């Protein structure tokens, strides 16, 4: 189970000195798509056995998220410590995660379709290639009858039920199932669970020489204040403006 | 600079974003070769101005979607230093897999490109914009409607290459979307409802307006989470779809930060809400303080006059 800690989707993002100010982020959370993937991984374990290993690559603060994963049922935790992920390019992040998965001998990998910070979506397919595993993205559900594994994924025409064999990677969209909440016992047990912490070098991955370098961040362009109208009787005027001023209808 | 552009298909033809990918490739001094997976849209692709070559890649693997197989087949045909694809779900997966196969970095969801290669892209779903540089060779995916499309009138050579790959993802069953309604990710005009609609049955009023102007119907996360009748496929926002239509009409949506992140780059935004202090008015070009019960009938009458 590959997880990433990101600013909570309700958190404001502020830019200071040309960079996003991470210290101003009010709350860090597990990336929402990862939550659905974790739920599905736990359900698959409950139905068919096995063990869920929660893996993250990130700074020290991400340890809290691994504990959260343990509280809902992750069996073991692996933290690859990288203080600033923006210093790595996609090839390096994927190499780290693929090596971490290989170390755990996992044959089914769950992750989110993209993380809610960079919104990229490169990790699932990239890790799948490095592990010589098949990959299904936009997944909402995974089931297994012991042998083959079936996933539901979004497609251009609606949804598709697809079958794959392990090793495989499932990159999750928002799922259809309710997410479980940790109970008191889970939270107590999780506090005792210690994550194994490794460096990229421990996994044999070189973190020097990223091909991508961040030049800076800016806040989104502020729109000039719009025009405000009062009451339904103004609808005619607005429709007129949409036609004549904005030219959009 | 040789640039391989992965054509984006839509049904049996090209998706309009394909001409935008070509336009963006040319803007950084690239000479683009277009790859058409499964041969879809090859003739159309040849007429895009600036395309030097179209390669129609045909093989059994293109019958259903397996991003790994498609990437393998396309990768063995693709030359070039830079790979450009659309930041659609399939484009992202194919480009990411090709990048991993080549051991080159990928930057996803760019909204700006400059020679160098300098890439601009929204992060935190648009709550900030990041500028970075990436060295060639690399792969880059581009957001739809963020780049000027190349024109028509081109006359590129089309060659066909037979190239398949082993398919590992077997499609067992296709489940068609309920209804014929436009997808919010594809639509030029979107009308969305929030929890302020009071009841999912009231979305029928949004449907009626949508039918009059060819719009898709979207929803806020609050509406999707509250009502089972409103599917996640309609959700606009940070954990739903990010949209950039030319007109976005928000009805009964307060404007939570997650929702604004998904629609704030729409060209024009109309907000209808009874609460004059709703944050949605902060991003609206035209804000109407009214209940939807009053405003939607009026909107139908006015649109009917057009």
C-alpha cells in the first residue's frame, strides 16, 4: 500500500518568498485517493488473507500518516525518509517505491491514481513497469476469488470490470465504499507499531542529480471582482451579459 | 528537437486536445511526430498544421485499454527526445509508463511550456502554480484547453506500423454509463448543483437548463457525499474533476475550497446562491443572490428567448 501525506484538501495554501509555505499548512492528511485504495486493500485482506504493508516516501512528519494507516488495520509500516520530495524527479521516486515494494515481497500494490498535492499520477504506472507488474488505473473496487483478481475501473463509456493476475498495481479513483474510521483499540495498537525507517541509499537508490528543478511557486491569478446582482429578476440582465459581454452563450 | 506527440482519441476520431498538443510542441521549437494508437484519427492527424509525420500504430493490443501494453507498443515505435501526451487518465498512464520504460522523468498536467524546457503547472489542485525546468529527454502531459491549438491545412505523411504487445488487463464486462448526459470533463458549459439544491430530485431543474444550452451537469462534493443519486462522476473539485469550461454555472454551491480548486479556471463563472456571503461569489464573474427556486425558472425563460 503506497501512501502519501499531503496538505488536507480543506487547508489553505500560502506562498511566501516564491515558495509554498509548508509550515503554514494547518493540517496534513493521507491523500484522499490513497484512503480509498487503503480501504480496498484492507477489504481484500479480510476476504482472502495476506498482510497489508503501508509504505510511504516522505519527510518525518509523514510518520503520523503511517500510524493512521495502522490504526485502521495496516499490519506493518515502512517509511523511506526523504525530507524534501521536490528534490527528486519521478524516476527517483518510482525507483525508491519499487525497491521498497520488492523488499516486502508484496505481489499486489495499491495506490491512489494521483496524490492531492502534485496531482501527477505517475507513480502507479511507473512502479508497475519497474516491478514488471500489470497496472490498472482509475480503479474503484478490487475483489479476488483466490485465483484471479478483478477490478472495476472507470472507462470512456462508463465502467469496466477487468481481470489481472499478480503481480499487479491498482491506482485508485475515489471508491464506492465507505471508508472505515479507526476505533479506540486500533488507535492504541497503532501507537505501539513502529515503522521501519530506511533511507533511499539503504534501498540502493541514488537521490542526486534530479532532472527536474523547481524554480518557484506563485499563488493562482486573482480574478478581478465580479459583478453582483440581487434577486431572480436580475437573471435577464445576467443572461444578456453572458451573450453580449462574455459571448459564451 | 524531435517531439513525439501521442494523439488523444475520442470515440473513432481525434480529441480536440490533440491539435493543442501539437501547438504546444511547436511553441518550444519542436518538430512533432504524431503517434495514433490503434490507427485512430490518423487521417485527421495528418491535416494538423506543423505535424511532420503521422505514424499509425496498429495491433491487437489496441482493442481494449491496457496502458502498459499500449505504452510498450507505442514506445517501440516512438523516437524523439520529448514525449508529449494529454493529461487525460489514459494519456497520463501511457506517458508515465513510457517514461519509466525509458528511464526519463515525467512532468504531468502542464498548463504552460516555454523553451528550456520550462514547465508551468497547477499544484494542490490549483491553489498554487509551480514553475520548474526539466532537462530533455523527458515526458510531459498537457492539460486540455490550456494551449492554443495548431491550425488545419497540414499534409503530413502517414505511415502504418504493425506493433502489438502482450495484454495483461483483460476486460470482462463493460458497463455503460447511465443516461446520455455529457461528461463534465468534456463539456464546454457546465451547470453544477450543491447541497443547496435541497434534494437530489431537484437536479432535474439543472438538467432542463443543461439541455437548453448543451451543458453537462456537475455537482459539489457535498452533494455527491450526501446523496447516493448523485454519482462521483459528476463531482467537480479537488477529489473530483478539474474543469475549464467557457461557462460554469454554480447553483446552491457555497464554494468550499475543494470545489473552487476544481473550477476556478473556468473562463466565465456564474454563481446563484441565496447567501450573499457565500465564498463562491469571490470567484464569480456574475453573482446572483437568489434562491434556485426563483432563479432557475427565470433562467429557463431567458435562455428560451435566445
